């Protein structure tokens, strides 16, 4: 298996973490009799040789022959993991050099290994081999024959699912490419087209056959998911009822097999993380494939989600909750009915389903409003859920209460007031307040008192004070100015995260505007330190004195080019944009930043130039390209257009197109993407409405 391995100069090769001198030990570890050692070796191979950076290292290429030898030896345990690693190494899409092609060429040259493994006695091996057959065997007819043969003789349900998935991949890969137009290529292209068409058609025919009786519900679901991706015209007209029926049939069979429905257990971090993973990972994959293939067919996806969320099986409902989150992160419509059904899951005992519902509702912010009644009932009748006491660390606000506040529902205010009056107050409570707007005003006195009692030398002062400062700033509670100044003036030097607290206090004073005039000397004293830009911003909000803040902002804008501190320049440009025409002395630096900065800095500087001059000048193309190519810049640009009123008309078309788009502007932004998108839509709407009123 390892012949020639010691002749490789592994120390001169590289992997994701540096020298590849440890790779021989990892390869040998894959043959260990100890399961833990084998798993450790496989994890090491994934981490170093096949890394998440989507790159193929020279050591990756050197490993492939030895991994193929391991996969081909029946005495090697966990060969399925080795084959899966080979598939993933060869399937890297983002490699930046020719090594990826060399890896694939090596795998194709040795593809007979995968052909032999197609009928391996180990079902785990048979599950991962079909994907390798489709990718690396260069004879499509042979691949189809192998897949067809395996479908006939296979008895393991999970292997059958893998075979269906591979048929879908085969059909996708053998879709006929566009025919060549050159005359000398026409005949050859026509022949190739016909051959590819025949291969893809046969794979689709097999999938169509597998999608109906007498095959089991799991295999039929897998086949329908693959058909949705490669031949959507062949899906049944009653697709959603069919899928829901198959799902419930599959769940009934699982229940009769006695598999657990949920994952109750202690409220520990490890237990919660386990519960946040789908228990029925196979079912999750089947439905996720179908949802992904349905794509823009939002009505069908919503109907399918509703079928999942009303299933008698809690595991189906749990998968439905997670898949709803996928739809909400991607699409701006179709959320009301699934959200209401997610709210229904809150009646479950704490466990996998309950945690999934709370987690998704937390992410939805105001879109969780259809579930607000359920959230309110939960925090009213189960007060123990208002605060989460972890194994370690300070208590935090309970997920249901945070989600209720996130919807903006005023019923969260009295519940938060009860928490504030209790013996244990989570430090993060203040973070829930801004979502409630003016409905949270009754909380201001208690928040103010709590801020005034924060010990000035507390090692956790940042965790305790910053959420309170954010909440009081959002409420505009200028009565809290003495408590804010107490922090600003009294924190000792050297305190952990002192600058973060100072910046939050400065921002709060700026939010209070002219009421904070007594803080002006304190803010002027900060103009030379690390908080100079926030202090200048607050001074402008309080005094409107451009002469006091321009020197600081000009210095931040122009003195840091050699330090490559684009973030600092961008923040200075953002404050200069707020100054409007008073920022004209900064125009040379702003124009330079708009030409030379990174995308966010260019957009911010271009907006500042526009607001200072009243004309978009030559930077209108910068803003348009930033909007198109860098979605993170859209909130900055939309806020600028809103501030300009009718003068922002040159970019109103972008805002109208954004409001009309069915897709969120950053579909891959994760947990914060929905909130960011809702904010962008709100700003776009306000900008267009404001321009129409002026």
C-alpha cells in the first residue's frame, strides 16, 4: 500500500498548515486497528491535505496514489472515508492552479478502483462509490450500466439513495453542451450532442422509473429531488401532495422501526448543539435537495414547507423548520404561513424541535411576527425560559423573549420589565430593547438606574455597560446623560475593553444630540485618542461645529494611507458625509479614497463627495458598480440617497429595482442577513417616499 512513500520528500511539500512531513503518519494512521486513531488520521487528512481553502496543495497530489491503494485493499477498515476523501479532493472547484486537473487526471487513470468497489461487501463503501464513478470513469455508457445494475441488485436503502443522487449528477454532467458553430466542427459536435443527449436521457428515464411505485418512499423522494434538478418538466403535476405523502409514509416506517423522535436532555451547551443538528439527516438531505432544485418556485416551496411543518412526525417538522430558514434567507416573500407554523412548534417540550423553532425565529427579527402570540404565551406561562443559565458564563436573555422583542411586539416590554426587576438580570437584555422602538420607553428608568450602578472597575464592564448604552441611545433617553458621563469620566486606565465602553458612551451622547452639551469638554478631550472619529461624530451631532471636528477627520482620512487602515478612513469618510457642504475642505482626500480604497471605502467616500458638493460628479459609476458588485455597500449608498432627498434621483432606479427584487441582497450572509436586508428595504422605501414628499 505504501510502496515508494518513504522516497517522497514530504518535508519539502506543503499542506494547509505548512510542511507536509506529518502526512506519512496520517496515511499510516488510516490503516490502524484502533477506530479512534483511524478517525484522528482521517480528520487530519481533511484538515491539512484537503482543506476548506478550496486549494490543491502539492502534498494533496502526492497523497492520491496512496489513498487509492488504501481504498482498494479490503483489509483496510473505514475505506468509505478514504473513498469519500478522494471524491472531495477531486471535486474541488476553486483550485487556483493546475494541480486540481492533475488530481482529476490521476483519479480518471485509476478509475478501475472505483469500478471494483461498486459491488464491495461493505455497504458504507458502496454508498460513496457511485459519486466517484460518475466523476472519474470516462465511459458514460459503462457508468450507466454499472448504476443500472447496482439499482437492480442493491438491498441497502442508503446505497439506493446514493445511486439515485449519482444518476442526477450524471444527467447534469452529460447535458448536451452548445454545439460548435464552425463548419469543420459541425459534424463532430452534432455527434457528440446526440451521444450526450442519449446518455442524459437514459439517466432521466431511470430516475423517472425510481420516482414511482413499487420503490420505497425514501428512494422515490430522492429520485424526485434529482428530477427537479435535471428534468423539471417531468415532475408530476401534483408534486407537493406527492412529496408530502411520501414523506409521511417514510416517517411512518421509521416510527414503526422504533427510531427516536427527539433529543431531550439536559440544558447544556453540548446538548443544545446536538439538538440544533437534524436528527434525521437523511430526510433532511432528501428534502433539501428538492427545495434547492425548486429554486424560484416559491409557491411550491412554501406549500412543501407547510406540509413538512404539519407532519405528525416531529423530526419532519424539525427538518421543515430548518428548511424554512433556508427559504427566508434567500427569498423576500412566502414567509407568513411557514412562520406561523413554526410558532406552533413552540408548544413542544424543550428539545430538538423547540430549539430549532426558537433559533429560526430569533434570526427572523420582525418577520417572526406571525409567531408572536406563541412566543408571548411561552414567556408568560413558562417564566423559566426568560433567562438562560448556561453551564459557564453569565446568564443570557432567553431565546423566546429575545425573539418576541425582535418582532417589535410591545408585549415584550412588561416581560422585560419583570426581568429587570428580578434578582438576576442578563447583561445582554439591553440588546433586545432597540427592536421595540418607542414601545420600550417604560424600560428607560430601570435601564438608566442599572447603568448608574455598574462598577467602574468591573472586569466585565464592557459586557455589562455596552448593551445598556445601546438601549438608552436607541430610546433617546437624555435623562441618562449623567450615568453615561460617570462611565466616561470614571473608568480607570488599563481596564479590559475600556475603549469599547468609551466608544459606546460617546455614541450614546451623540444620539442625545444637543441635550449632551455638558459632555462637549469630555468629547474634545477624546479627539486625539483611539476614539477620535466617534468623538468627532458626537461633537458634530451636539454642536454642529465643523471647525472643531474637521482637523481630526482630515487627519484620519489622509494620514493612514501607509498603514493600509481602510476601515479608519472609511469611518472618517462616513462622518464627513454627515457634515454635508461643511466637509468641502476634505474633498481632495475623499476623492482619493473613492479612487483608491476598497469597495466599502470607495462607496462611503463617493457618497460623502456627493453630499458635500450636491453633485454626483464622476463617482456615480463608482456607486453603481459598488451596488452591483459589492452588495455590502448597498446600505451605505441607500442611506446617502435617502439623505439627499430629491437630489438622490440619479440612483432611484437602483432603489426601485431593489424593492422589486424577490431575492435578498446577500443570500449567503448567514444569521444577520435577514436583518441587514430588512434594514436595506426600509431605507430604500424611506428614500423613495421622502423624495416624493419634498
